[in-house]
DNA sequence: GGTCTGACCGGCG
DNA sequence: ACGCCGGCCAGAC
């Protein structure tokens, strides 16, 4: 059925996003847009953000490793506390200043490039 | 069932 | 450097 397929697709979308996020190595970060591009949604970065919003409570999804295209921690307000995201990154030696990843260029992990 | 909004992004003036 | 706009697609009302 069409409706069932739509639901299935939606589930896969969530799973796909989480799967990619889980592949981000410790100490590295990626962006919403990069994940979207990898999943074939060129401008679907907002969808990824939407999926991340639903990732609360999902085990093994390092949401703190997903930042925006500038290296800014735009999702920090959605964690337990606004500092949780920075704290977790710092624990991986990712230095944050003014809500922004230092040396973002070298910390960036591009799924398209790394996974194909 | 139209309209608004979003943990975004790139382009343009 | 900066603000604005359109695009993407699903959910809430």
C-alpha cells in the first residue's frame, strides 16, 4: 500500500540519519547538510535537523557531533542542558569557543568523502 | 486542507 | 561582513 510505503520510507529516513551519525568517529564532527547530501537529499538539511530532534533517548546516536555548516553548535539548546553538547565534544578533545568548533576544517568528517 | 515552522544551506545584492 | 530569500519535506494546528 502507498500509505504503508510512506511510513516505511519515513522510518528508513530516521534510521539512515542515525546510522550515519553513528559512523562519525570520536573527535570529529559533521554537518546536517553533509548528512543530507550523503542520503541524496541535496537541500534536505532541515529534515536531518528534524530527525535529530527525534533522536532523544535513542542509544548510540552521538548527536553532539552534528553541527551546522559553519561549525556552530546550533543544536545545543536541545540537549539536557545548553552546555551538554560542548561538554561532550570537549571530552573528545574537540575545543569549542563561542559555541563554535575550533579548527572546524580539520575536524570535519564528510560522509560523502569518507563513505562514498 | 492550507499555512506556518524547523538542531539548515547556498546564493545574491 | 551581513541580511534576505527560496528550496527542501514532514508535522502540528
